[in-house]
C-alpha cells in the first residue's frame, strides 16, 4: 500500500519534486544539528569537546560550565544588561514610533510627504556609516558602559515608525471621525481609540525591536568595555576570544547566548511571523 | 486657517519625539560623519585635509582588496540566498501546514540564535582539530583549514552567513507563495506541465515583489556584515575576509584613524546606495 502511494506520488509530481522534498527536509534537519551539538556540548568536560571520534552527548554530564558562567563569569549580569538595554530601546521605539506613525497616517500637515521620504529613506543608510561620530558623541556625554548609552541611538531607527504607519493605515477612519465630531482632541483620539486598536501591531513591533536590539552586537561591543557592563552577546564573544583555553566554558557560554532567543521565539512565534511580513527580522 | 494650523501643530507634536531622536542620532551623525571624512583626526590635532583621506584610500591595497571582497560577498550571498530560498519555498509551500512549519523552524533556528552564536559554533566545528575535519580525514579527503587558509576563508565565511540568514528568506517566500491558487497550478497539469516548469514559469514570476524586497534588504545587510568576520577570521588571513565595513572598524577602533574611517563610511554609504537604487527603480516601475 505504502509503496504504491510513493510510486503514485512520484508519477504525479515528478522526480524533481520528490528529490527536492527529500533534500529540503534533510537540509532542515542538518540546519538544527549545530545548535543541538552546542547545547549538548555545554554539559561536557573540556576533554570531551575535542574528543575524536566525537560524541554528541557527554558520558558524564556536568553542570560545572554553567556554574562557572553564572558564578565566576558574569553571565547573569550580562543577561540582565541585555534585557534592560533591549527593553529600553523597545519601549522608546514603540512610544516615538507609534505617535509619529499616527500623525503620518491620519493627520494632514505641511511637509508630510517630504518628511516621510526623509525618515523612510534613512532605513537604507547602513548604521555603521555613522558609527564614528556616534561613538564620539556618546563618549562626550560620558554614556559609555551604561544601559542608556547602549540603548539610546537605536530608537532613531525608522523601521518601527514605518511598520506602525502601515498598521495604522489599515485602521478605518470612521471611529476617528465620529470622535472628532464629538469634539475629542487629537491626543484623546490617539490615546483612547487608536492605541488600543494597535495592540497586535505593537506586539509585533515589540518582539522585532527587542530581538534586533538583543543582537545589536557592534554597538554594544563598542559601548561595553568593562566586563560588568557587557551585554550577553558581547560577553559570550569575549569568552570565546579569551586566551583561556577552557573550550567547554566557551561552548557553554555560546549555549547561554542561544537559549534566551530560542525561548522567546517559541513563546512568541505568532508575533514573529506577523512581524516578518510587516517589516523584517534580520539575524 | 486656524483649524489647519491647529492640525499642523498637533501633527508636529506627535512627530516631535521621534524627530528628536532622528535629528540627533541619524541626521546630525550623517552630517558629522561626512564632515569628518575631510579631516585628519588624531590625539594631537584635528586638521582639514580635504580629499586626502579619499586619495589615501584609493591607493591603499587593503582597501581595494576589501572593496573586492565586499562585492564578492554581496553578489554570492544574495544570489544563492534567493535561488535556494526560492527552491526550498517552492518545494514545500503547498504541503501540509505541519510540514511547512517544521521546515520554516528548522531553517530559521540559526537566525534565531543570532550570528554571534552561529559564528562561535562554526568556528568550533570547522577548526582543524574539529568535527568536520575529522570526518573529512575519515573519508580520505584530507583536512581543510577552513578559516585559516586564504583560499577558503572567504567562502567559509560566506557559507556561515548564508546558513544564518536563509531562514528569513524562506519564511518570506513561503508567505508570498501561500497566496498562490493551488487550483490554478493543478489546472496546468492537463497541459502536461511538470512541477519544475510550474516553479520556473508560474511561481517565481508571481513572487517577484518579494524577490525585489529580499534583494534590497539583503544587499545592505551583507554590506554591513561584521559579526561573522570578527568572530570567525578577524578579517584575515591576509585580509582575505576583510570587507569595507570591517576595514572601517579597523581604521576607527584599531588603527585610530577616525578621519579615514569616516571616509570609508561615506564610500560604504555610496556603494550601498548605488547597489540598491536600481532594485528600487525596478520595484517602482513594476507598480
């Protein structure tokens, strides 16, 4: 029975389809292998990391690496820093972005088109072009090694504003118009009517901005020169580049770097997929 | 007139918070960066040098190599991402939702864990003493120094970046293809159209807008590549994996040549602009 089904499938859809499907599925499995290796290896002893022939799971798993990461190194501090920085940027982006998006979407004002083009075209500017003056500015403000210094500049990104405008565009004008007839102020309309309707969009924007901020490596690297003020990604990479030959620690560090976003993804999956179609999630 | 002004003021008030950030961290920084590219900045002095920085760059072998590397990165990564993304998405988009989900998640996991983690993992796996080389030796192909050999380093970095970014492309394409009417595809069966032909002549043209979007976003994203280079090769060996972006970083924060770094930044901006504008025009014309 099964044989027939398979043969029928090939006849129906062709060899190209059958081979493609097999290859694609195999690829999907292969893609996850490095991460499985990573997490399994974080419980290994130093010797087992480079043991040949390689073992996937440790013979005598140990929590030593994790203990070292959280007690000796500052993994917990890094985790906290990353969370605070990302929250800071995300909340700032949502507030400024949604307000500006409302104005561009529902209000008519002088300079609307020009300003919109200016804001949106800034998305195409590679941030790194501005990194030298930005670095000097933050240094001058004495904000290096601070959560503020790491989080602030990212709020200027126009992607949040662009996304929310698209979302607010799809909100019908009828409620707003009847509220205006009743004499409500613009701010009231925004706060009481539009904002509650934006919840899905804000949800997606929240996840997107949070993840992008979490992975904002270069800037956090420049801002975090002291071990205690580093974010998770920077801290983990410092462990990796460290001269100390403790391979197991480096691997466990990377595993710690991987876990938070994996958890976030699986919990907030639907916001991710919605967000990707609204804007873009970039690794 | 009064109502109009009131609406204007309201709008400006709403825009003000964002505009503040924009002016301070984008507009002013862009202006400052361009201005600084005409200066030589060092500990002792700041002096106006006009186009000197640019002249230095264009006669700098490393910079020219970096430019070449950048173009190779962009061309290769964007091309294989689009081709393989199209292939994978067109293979699975009409399967059962559970399967599609499995595929999406599988290919997306490298993206979720971030470039930092993927770089570290691959650095371990590709190490001369690591697992991949072990298996290569077993099959008699001999070991390859993926990251230390100037012949292979660039391709290796391209591979790692590809694995970490293909997930997004697949998700975008699957989303675009999910709107394609399956009945229409089935209908062409009568004419004896093969699956492969359907993909090439029906599916790919339909998702063209998505392709343009992926093209634009990826070109800029590849130009900005930093993490993979920093963690895998540090720009080497012999600058074979140094890109314009990485060269900017080296000049600004390792060689302390801020003025030159700003000039590199301006050139980087120009290249990103030149490479993305044709795609934008293509998409505007398509509307």
